[in-house]
C-alpha cells in the first residue's frame, strides 16, 4: 500500500529544511550599513568581501575583537549549524527509509527532528541575542548598525519546518503498511 500523505509531506518538508540550513550557513545573518551607503554582510563565519562573494575579509575573531561574548556566541552558532545540517540530513534519510515500510523509523525521525529543532533554535537564538544585546559594554547591539540578513530568515524557517515535522510525526495517520506488520500469527493453543 502507498505511504500516507502526511508521511510524504514529512519527507518533502525535511528535505526543504535541510536545504534551508545548507543555504543559510554561508550567507549573511546581518547586513550592516556603513559610511558612504555601502553594505557589509556578516555571516556566521565573518565579514564577507562583498555580499555576493564567497571570500571573507575578516573572520569573527577580528570583526568582534573587543566583544568576547559575541565571538563565543558566533562560535556556538557555527557548531550548532553544522550539527543541525547533519541531523537534518539524517532525519531526511530516515524519512525516506520510513517511506519503504520500516515503522520503527517513525520514532527515530521524531527524535532527530526534536534534536534538529533544538540545535537550529540555538543558531537563530544566538543571532537574535547578538542583534538585540549590548555586549561587554562596548559592543552595541547589531540592530543599531543594520538589520537581519537572509541567512537568519532561512534558519528560522528551517526551525519552523522542524516543528511542523514533529507535529506530522505525532499524527496517528503517519504510518506505513509494512509487510512485517501484516503477517498472520499462527493460532495459539487457547484458540
């Protein structure tokens, strides 16, 4: 029998969440305005040469050299985005395998999505704190210097998709009709 619609939707949304994390990692989380009207793009890894380049002018340790707490938050976000990408990929692979009838993988997918939701939340929450908080008395909130970038939006969207996927996995109709679930048991002596 064919897999249920919520299960197919889960796999599609999980793949989209994986892509959002993968695409969001190297692009800007903040766009800062500087004198002369130009824009500086800050990613999780540092300041880019230009917003469309792949090269970096400075890494986070230089960009925020007088803001130790901010550098620590960026390092945590870097680690958690990498963890999120691997967890999201594993959840997608488990979801595709779940389509083929291994019903135990429903719980594996659920656990992976909960872990992915937490790790992706750490990424965007660390950036939201950086955006709104003065650090070490000398580092102004990023909101006074610029605005959120596309990478931040992609991280939040991936987090939302993880939440939707958790809900989909908790629905009772997200099951498969695997052959091993339908095997008849021989009658017992009491029958």
